[in-house]
C-alpha cells in the first residue's frame, strides 16, 4: 500500500525519546477538538513516512486524564495517518512478565471515566471493538520482536484505569482476578478513537514495575523503588525504539487494504443520514466524508 503514513504516539519515556531523536517537518494542527498534545513531527523511519506525536506534550505537561485524545487522533487522521503504533508505561499484574519486557497487547479492560470518549456526539455510530488492537499490526510487531535481546510477549490484557493516582491494593488484586496482565492509564479512549477514525492501531506496553498487589522487597526504601522504576522505563524505552525501528519500515508491505480497522464506520452509522446536520459533517470531514459526502 503506497498511501501508508504511520503515526507514532510516544507515552512516558518514549514520547520524549522519539521527539528528541526526530529530524523533520514540525506541523501545528488545528482540530474541532482543540490542539493536540504536541506539534506533529513528519519524518521517516527507514524509508517509511511517519508522524510523531508526544501523548503527554512537550515537557510531559498532560496527565493521563487530561490528554486531549480526540485532538490527537483527529490531527493524525487529518494528516493522512493510516496506522498508529502507540507506547505506554505500565505496571505489571503477572509474575510471568518482568520489568523491561515488552508486551504487544491483544485485549483491554476499560475503567476510564474521562470525557471525550467518542467523536460522534451529534449522531449515533457504534463501531465494532471485540478485538481492540489491529491484528495485522500486532502480528507484525510480534514477528519483529523475535531475535531481540528483550522478551517481547505477543499478547496481554491491558487494564486501563483512570489516573493520575495509582491503584489501591484491593483494586490491584481485583484486576488480577479479572484476568489483567498490565495496568496503565492511557490506551483508552485512544484505541477507541483510532477505531472510530478507521486507523489501524496497536500498543506496545513498556512494563516498569509490579503493581501494588506484590510487596516490595524488605528494606527497599521509596527512593530506591523510584530509581528502579526510572531505570526500567529507560531500558524499556530503548527496547521499544529498537522494535519500532524493526517494524515501521515493514508496515507498508504488511498492510492489508481489506483490514476491518480501515472500514470500521461502514456499518456503524445508525442515524438517518438526512437527520445529520451538515455542519457536523463538515466538522468531522476527515472521519466521515467517504460515508456522508463532503459537506459544502
């Protein structure tokens, strides 16, 4: 597919690393939902065009609940992004996952309460979300992870909670009972909005430490714990960058024109087309033009 433009959304650690390394055109994008978290950097990884966005903004300004998720995804769609690889630091809910591993998540449990969870507030659109992450991207990431020095888990359930506070121990134990493997704060509503925007989306989780269900080693003080988490984040970020550099140049060849993600709205709009305000159609143009026609 020659029209592929890959969006890279960097979370804690990776956002700063990607924007620091990137050299390219810096673009400010206006959207109906305000400005995105950061300017978008248009550059290349290998020979593949990419658009890099820092989820938490320059200087890590936005906490997980305050990230302008709609503006971020709309801005990338407006620029022509077809595929998104996102990252995020997470806590660990399973002994089988270690800090500095990477996890290519396949499922999510959404506990977030934040506003801005859909683009479609003025009419009804129900997208399918049984498989929240693009299977083609997940498969590619898993294949590219083979042979890396870091362990790359091909699947995992991400529990997305409302931040910015961390879980209580009772909540952490409950998340394990639910079948969660990781706990984080940022992949929702990001993944849902990407599906509404018909963008293939996958997330690379960067586990930094065990959530509070597991006690710290006796005698380890808070400063040592924090130092360990930061070291794990830095190492995990380096691993994620290696995986991205392996995977991004191969996305165009692996992309499928008939991927369900790319036609998520085809059967999703339930409102009578005649009842949809043309002003709304114009506002959401990049998302709906191919289904509702270009508004004048």
